[in-house]
C-alpha cells in the first residue's frame, strides 16, 4: 500500500526549513519527501496547503487514569496519591484496557503518536495500544497491580509477553519512586533492563517533601543521589519529573547521559514545582516532555505542555528568550524518541516510520504565519489537528477514529466504569 500526501507544508525536523511538496508512505515507512513524486500510488491525500509534521512523543503518561480524572482535585501530590491508590485497588485489567482505549482516543485526536505508559496491568494497556494503533513503550514493574507483586521470573515473563505483541509496542522496566520501591526492587529492574538492553525509568524529585524525606532517611542524599547509589544510572535511564533538583543532581544526570521527562501541566496543577529544564539543557541533559496521566493533568495535550515548558522558564529566569521554539518542538518529538530508545521515530525522513500529523493552516490559529515554529508552540492547539497517522496507518481523520474497536463500544464500557469509580470516590 502506497499513499501520497500532496500540496503540503512538510516539516521534516525542526533544524531545517519546511518544504512545500509531497510525502509518500509505503506500508509503515516514509519512502519519499520532495517536490513531486512521479511513481504509482494507491491513494492520494490532498493536504491543501496544511502542515505535515512529526507526531508528538508523550514520554510519560498513565493512560488508564483517564477513569480517575477530576478526583482529588485541589490536593497536593501526597494527598492526591492516597486518593488515587485507594481507587486503584478497585481496578481490574478490563478497567485498565478501556481506560487506556479512552486515553488513546485523546492521544489520536491530539496528535500524540507515541507514548511511554506507566501503569498497572501492563499487558492490558499494551493490548489497548495495539487495538488503537498508537505506538507505545509500555513500562513494566514488579507491582503488576495494587494487589499483586511479581517475582523476578514472572516480571521477565510479562516483559517477553508484551515485547512481542506488535511491531509498534516495546517495553522498559520501571519503578514508581524511591518512596514506593526499595533498593531490592530497583536492583531487579536494573538487572533485567541490562539483560534485555532496554532502559529504566522512575518518578523522582517530584516534590520538596520527597527530597526532604529522602535526605532525612539517607544521610542527606537527594533522590537523584540515592538513585546513583542504587546503580540506576549505570544503564540508559529516564528520570520522570525531576522538578526539585540541585545543581549537583543535574550534574549527575548529565554525567550519566540520563534523560529527563518534564511534566509541566501535572506539576503545576499539583503545586509540585517547576522543572529547571533551562539549566538541564545547559549541562547537556536530553529533556523531553510528558503529559503525565489525566488524573493529575486532566488533558493529554502536548501543545499545552510545550507552552508551559517554554513560558515557565521565561518566568523563572525573567528572560523571554530562554528557548527558541524549535528547541521546545524537539522536546515534544525527537527528544522523547531518544529518551525512549526508539529508532526512526520523531522526525520525518526517508526510511523513518510514518508517524505524522496534519494541522490546518487556514483557521484562525494558523492564518497568520510570520513565524511558523513560534505559531506551533504558542498559537496552534489540538483543535487544529486534522489527521493522525501512526506506522503508516491513519488512526484519526477529521473527527473519525480508525481503531479496531468502535467508538460506541469504547464509550459504552467507559460509561459503566465511570459510575463504578464515582461510587467508590
């Protein structure tokens, strides 16, 4: 199957100027980008002067937490977590599957083509990503559910089950945090990640309370220093949040080539702090962006994350030019792909996977185009997305979804689950 998208403003990456031309996809890969393709194709999509750009990479989320959206609103992280954990005890694998399918609808309409998902019942969430078509890195941990703990052997079996489920699904090993997981759990995921040549990830230094408690219990070490002591950074690692970090912490991250996933919408809503990504990039840390879950963010929207990432640093440093828009756009695309160890994802190049989105340039957000990249960070929004393609398959087009399950069946199941969690709240 070969598809040509013509009459497009094509953004291959954010270091080169956009080109006006055509992009051709054969099966799951991009085979041509240029002015005019003269070969045979099976289908033609006229972009009508709209933008074709790389899809967003949401480097940290909890898909199934769409079911818990709005619960414990107004609480800081520790109290909020207690409310979440109480309700999560009621969750089944089917809840996670349909909650993740609901999240995938939001990912698709919002132009998010790749996610890193961290949640219970990882095999159920993986199936949801397969059935929706969203590319996903599924993080697995020994806590299979709030009620079930996996042995090292069982954890490895789950890894093998998920890793082979589809070409769009890969896996990594994950611990929730230093306060929810002990050194023994970190030791297990470190060992398995090294064995299977994947990366490790964890929430870290999200609040000042976490930092203070860690110091009081571990000879004045910060959470980042404790992770270094655990050997967490001896392999490819992703530090999630890293909101309250010192210069020493940033140096540790840089020295070990760790990536940081900042989650500004969630951190702002929970009053956790502002991740100092400007300082991190000055030390050479690979910074990417995530939405976190809907329960702490309420919106799976990378446009909002880009806006907050940029403006938060401007406010912190009283500098309106901390980042060029192209640098923020990279955080939302290629930097996330790098953090997740994904090849041929995050830019539009011949040979890369066809993970792309189309944005309307003719509406009120795009009609004034004095600076296209500036517009993408500060003006455009999810309402401007007309098409989302993952792995060469259109999964969303002008309000319609192309999932293996119907929207009606997904929403029907979610309606029943919604009532279940309302009753238990």
